[in-house]
C-alpha cells in the first residue's frame, strides 16, 4: 500500500537532491545511501522519510523499514499533516499485523482512526476501509469484508485516487473468489493488475497487486492465465528496475513448471528465489516458495527433503497441507495422513477455493483408509465448488477424484469413464505427472472389468512417464503393479497361513483429547512398533488398512505371540506415558490364494471379520487357530455369525495380560 509522495518546496541539499533523483531512476540502493546521508546531516521531512522507506524496501533493507516509517509518521504529525500521518499509521498497522504482532498492529490502526475522526472523507479513509476489510476476513466475516472493500473502491473513485482504487479492486476480487464467484473476482483483479503493469501505480503497489493476481490464478489452477501475468509482471519489473518482485515471479513461474513437469529447473529456481526474498523480509511469498519446493521434492520421491520444506513454509505462516499429509500417505502412515488432512479441511471453513485445494488429497487418503463415505462427501463438495469456475486442471481433479471413489465403490465402469475424462483434461493443462497417476488408476479399473490387455498398456505408459519425470516412488509403485499383474496372470498358489488384522479403536476421541502434536507422535509410535513386532515374530505386513495392518504368518503360534507382544507393548506404553491406543486384533489360520505379495480367499475374509468383533485391547481368534497354536488360556468362548460365512465360527479371546 503506497501513495504518491509530494516533494518539499525548499531547495534540497546535494545528497537529498541526488537521492531523490536516484529514487526517480529506481536506483534503489544508491537512493537509500544518499537519502540516509542526507538524513544524518539534517533530519528528513515526512515526505522524504517516506521516500527513504521506499528505497529501503527495494534495497532489501527490511531491518530499518519500520523505524523509518515510524519516523515518517511522527514527522507528518508534528508538521500538522494528520492525513499523511494516519496513512503511515495504517501502513505500520498492516505490516505489524502480517508479522503476527497483533497488539502493536491494533494500536497503530487505532491511532489512524483517531486522526481521521475529525477529517472529511479522503483517500486515507479508503485505506482504512481496506485494513478493516482484511480484519473482517481474518475474523470470518466475509460479507463484512466484501462491503468494506467495495467502500474502498468507491472512495478511490470519488477522490480520483487510482492507486487506492486498484488496491480496492484487488482486495475485492480476492474476496469475491473466496466467496465462490471466481469469474467476477478475477475480472476485478485483472482491472487492477493492468493498471499496475501499465506503470500507473507505484512500484510497491504494482508488485503486490500483480503477485495477488498470479497467486489467484495459481490457486484456481488457471495456469494459462497465470503465465500471461507472470510474463507481464516480469516485463514491468525489468522496465522499471524493480527488484524483489522478480523473486516472487520466479516462485510463481516455478509453480507452473512443476505442473508441466520441469522439476529440476523448478527446484533450482525455488531455492534461489526463497533465498533472495529472505533479504526483503517477504515471508508470504517465501512461504509459497518453500511449499512449492516441498511439492517438487515429494514428487521426486525425496520425502525427507519435502517435509523439511513444508515445515519451513508452515513456520512462515502457510499451511503445509495437503503436501505434508501426502508425505504421510507415501510413508504408509495412513491414519496420520487422514487425521492431518481432515483437520486441515475442517480448519479451512470459510474459503471455498482453499478447501478445493485440499479436497483431492482428502479423497485419495480416505479411499486408502477405507473411508468411502468421507471420500464421497469430499468429491461431491469438490465438484460443487469447481462448477463455479471449471478450469481444465480443476475439472481434471474432479474427474480423477470421482474415478477414485467409483473404483472404491466397485463401480469400475463408471471409474473408467471418469478417469479417461481426467486424462484428457490433464493433457490440456498440461500436467504429465497427473496424466501418469491417472493412467495407473485407470489400469486398476480396467483390471476390475477384466480388460487385462488395456490395463497393461496403461501401467506401462504410467511407468514410462514416471521414469521420464524422475518420480522415483511412483515409478517403483508402477513397477510393482506390473509385476503383481504378471503374478495374477499365473495360476494362484495355495498356501496355509495365519492372518492377522489390527485396528485402532476410538481414534477420533483420543485424538481430540490429546491434541494434534501428541496424537501425531502416538501414531508415529504405532506405525513403527507394530510392523517391527510383526517382523520380529517372523511375519510380514501385507498392507496397511488405514487404522491398522494386515499381516501374515506361516505358523499360528507366531501369530498369537505377535498379537500378545503388541497388546503388551501398548499396555507398557500406557503405563509409562499415561495414554496409549486401543487396538483390537483378529486371527485366523486358513488356506488362501497367494499372488505376488497379497492373499485372497475366505480365510482372509474370516480373519478380518473376527477382528471387527474384538474390543479395544482384545485378541480374538478362531478356535481352529488357537488349537493349531497350542493356546489354551482363553476366555469368552462363543460362536460368531460372520457375514459371508454360512456356518457359525467358534472364537475365543486370548488371555494375554
């Protein structure tokens, strides 16, 4: 936020005159040095202190910026210029607010309000309306924020202040998008941005308004429009010798590169840009840069590096989701992933498009966790939001998410239809990584329909694209899928195994009681401990089942020993920390079909149903399994009717304590 500075009437000193001239040329460092020297000789006026503040910003001297602006406020107030003093107070309030210093920010804004009380309406009242609009949005009052932004635009028009009007249009457009009217919101932001790149505004206002425009396009995944404004802003910055904002443009350009598959160059650009912006104290764009860096690293399979970048983004004020939740999913920590993404969606209750950026990940994680109801709810909401502004990328995201849900709902034909539509839309974006991911899903749906030949073609195409892009984890998963399909094509081998299913009971209640951080640590302990105990007992984890694990053992005795060890480890954790997860366990020994690393058949089904009957902290097993393991210390013997099994099944609980 800036307004034109009126030079004083007195004949300037040499350093001051040269400093003003350097400022006009946008020789920012030279202007800063000269104006600082002039200030040391004789304290500068309020207007010249504002000029020094502008030079300080573009010379990356954020360390002195607040002090200079505070001196400018005092100089204007002492010179009897309450309007300019109020304007500086609003600038200071806004900047302190962005730093999270809300009490100091409020104090400055109140000073501005007090100075403006006796004054007739001026451009400064418009800036006050903008500051109040931002506060209303932060408080969840979107309607109030919209009304205040509209007032700012009206004041700008009445006072013929083009810069205020541009700020107001940009803010109003952002709010309209948040309210769900993306088309109108973008139109307002475009009107403000064209004034910026046309040189009609101050360099600071131009940079911020253009960055807001590009960010909105990025958030709506309108990459074509984003690219147009990135190029226009870049040209403006080069013509006007504006530093700082090119770093922001590099971040946005890199975000577009990520979508198009240029990951290596994008990573280099992001590392360079985030380092450059640190000198400017530009935390919001730096946080975007670190988040984008996390995305690149996650896609390339560097989960540790991705998490570090997401955490840096979070430290600078940006949500690390959905990226960090997808890291947890890649790590096989499905419960942690689901807890994180569900909390992120719940926290983002006001901004529909912010929710839209989270919902595809919520669908993906919910499907893996077996929560089909949540997945269906999320994809329906996503479709409703995207219908208001159907960009190719968002249309593709909806079709892909819907295809994923339909496949989970056993509607393979519907899934094929949606996934093929998604591939067409992703190609239009273009986003080769998402094309490959959708191909991998399409292969699953085609296999479910018995079309193994086309499924094989899709798997091969997905693997080739993942390898070309350098998506190491996805390429490895595609290779496993190809091998598994080859195994399924062979006759299944019959094996006798003991199957174990574990499941966390009452996870929502405990998560609410513990809080996010303690809950995350507890899940990490669970996800490390249980697979380790399975391996120690000679078994192997077949797959994660969301809130638990499916494991197999070649001996019933080893399965019972492992189940006992799990419950005892949980009890020990409860004694040492005061809390632990309640886990139920079901066991059944049976013949099953083995293909690759997976098992199928009635025996697996029985084990899962037995686990579902257990209480938290209980081990339930079929009597056939207990007899095979030589276990006699049991309780609560009974017969259970299991869905899909014709005859009642004798079961009992293992006395493990």
